[in-house]
């Protein structure tokens, strides 16, 4: 696939890195920052072009005339939209994806149409991160919570702790504890190494366990892997930017929220917009301010500013002063790896969260959803099974007979309004939405080929 990426910032460079590692992709990155482009080209087998992303001549030189996809992720909404307009008008680029940050644009879906502004897919990293955090707050014990099949199926990542009924026992014994609950352990990571789960696999204290279950059963399964925490009530958010503002607006009806914003004008504007949120003008790295605002009573402290160092420092400070759990946004991948095992409970990587949404549109075949996991090393995919027993390698066959790539687990099937948790004798039907977990994302191409329909179907 020939892909042009406009913008070499965090999102653009992360997507380029992700896609360049896959075979059969030809990547060109365009930016005005020659230094950033040179760094990218030294690390990746890609082509780079220095120029203004929305200029027709630049797009032509980048190969827009025969590109399969344009991914506009510069820091300017307007540049992204104009680039898509130029690519469609002059070069008829088939698929155009644009990052749009301003909510004023997002609220008018009619704008994004080939007859108006030709953007096929609008990506808002801030909205994606906000929704991701909201799911984590709903499940206090979880490391990751991902939705599939329009929210009917959830993939939950959780750290197993001593005291959970299933810890120290084989996975198959779950049915003895919960005979009416069906679930599937999709993967286990023990000391960062993947373990393919079988019925006799024993869950150990400290294992990172990913399981698939229906939404209504997710919390009950979590209780088998560790003692459940009490629900969150009090939240403190550092940073009143796009993510902090959107999160407070979404949750303020259900939680007691305080927001710390260092810019006085932004703080005043935020106080006017929010109805049930306390807005404070100050510095989240100020220990006296945190103590005055009773940080020790907070269930969650969320550092959501644009500064990685401030986020890390304020989170560590909040934890030391007594916050029950701390989460922070970290853009630099090296920082995520560095702090993940320290006092910070969850490090959020916006570009990794965004990549999942982008990959949904970059994957071949009937891929409905993609989530990038464990810093991009693993993936969870929802893909539709097509064809029949003659034209498909999966339809009409039990899961135990499928030639799945190593490290791949089928967790569940969504079909005609019902959810079927996958087991060895489960037979895949045409039209099923199949939810898979891959411990090695390099096997994605094998999955795409496995689910491809033969020519006889046509």
C-alpha cells in the first residue's frame, strides 16, 4: 500500500514507524521540519519530503497521483483539511484521513464529505484519549479496557494479584467458581514475555492477563484475578487543555472533580464551561497546593498537560502525598518504558492510542477495529469473516482446526446480536465479527491472508 503521511510529529512519526515495519508498505512522510525528517529517514526505510503539506506541487512530488491513502496529521486542522481537498480535487486520492482537533469542526459531520471537505475519516486524538481514560476510570483495577462489537465485547488487561481466586490455579478452574460466566483468556505476559494460555496454564501473582468477556461479565471476571477496588469518586485533573476539559465535562455528573490549570485565562474559561467541577488556577507540581486541596483524599490523580516532565513530576508527587492511583500522559516512548514499573500506576501514550484508530483504516480486508497494545508490540483486531466453506479458510471450521499464526488467540465472535466466547469447538460462520489477540503484531499480514476470500466466491 502506498501511503503519504503529512506531519512528522508524535502521531505522524509513530504511524510511520509502525507501518514501515510491515511488508508491502511504501511510506512517504512530508513536513517542513528537515531535521525531524532526517531523523526519521535514518531510523526507517521510508521516503521523506521537506515542504508545505497542503501545496499541490509538494503532494505531487510525494506521489499523490498514485497513492492509496493520504494521512494528514499535521498540527493544523486547516492544513490537514486543505491537503485532503487538494489530494481529492487534483489527484483523486481514494482514502483521506485527517486529524481534526477543534471540537467546532467535529460537531458538524456534514462538513466532511467529498462534495464539501473531502475527508473520509476524521481522527481526534484528544477524543480517543478521553474515551480511553473514561473506561479506565469505570474499571479501577484495569490496565487497559478496549471495546469491540459496538461495546458488547470488552478486552481487559489486568495485573493478577495474590488474593484473586484464580491466582495460583489453572485457568480451567474458573468455570467451577463462575459456572454461568463465559470468558476467554487471550494472552498472559509474565515478566514481559508472552505465554499462550491453555486450560492447564496457571495464573501467577504479577502476571499481566488479557481476557475477553461480555461487557456485563467483565467486572466479575476481574474479581477472579485480584480483589476488586472500591469505585472511584474523587478525581483531580492536572491540565485544562482539550483532553482535561473534555474528560471533566464527560465525568462531572458522576464524579467529584477538581481541575488544576496554570493559565489564568484558561482557568477562568474552564470554570465558566463546567457546571459541577472545581477549577483551580495553579501549578500541579506545587506540593503545597496539592496538600491544600486534599490530594490524599483523591481516588485518581490524572496529569494531562502537554509537558511530559511536568506530568511525570506531578504524578510522582501526588502519589507520594497520598493519592490512591495516578495516571499521566507521556508522549515520549522512552519515558513510558522508564516509569511504567515505578510509582506511576498507568502511563498513557496518546500516539499509541491514536494508532489503533488509524490502523483500523489501514488494514486490509474487513477489519472493523484495531487496538495497539503493549507499546505497539501486540495488537487486538476485530475482523469480519466472509465467504463460505469453499472460498474461506475460516468459515465453517472449528477454531481448533484453524491455521492460526503463533501467539494468536481468538477470544470471541459477535454474530446477529449475540456474543459467542470462543472455544476450540466453536465454528465460525460467515458474517461473524471475530475478535483476535496477537502477541506479535508482525503476524497481522498472516491474519489478513487467513481471512481473505478466494476468487471462487465472486
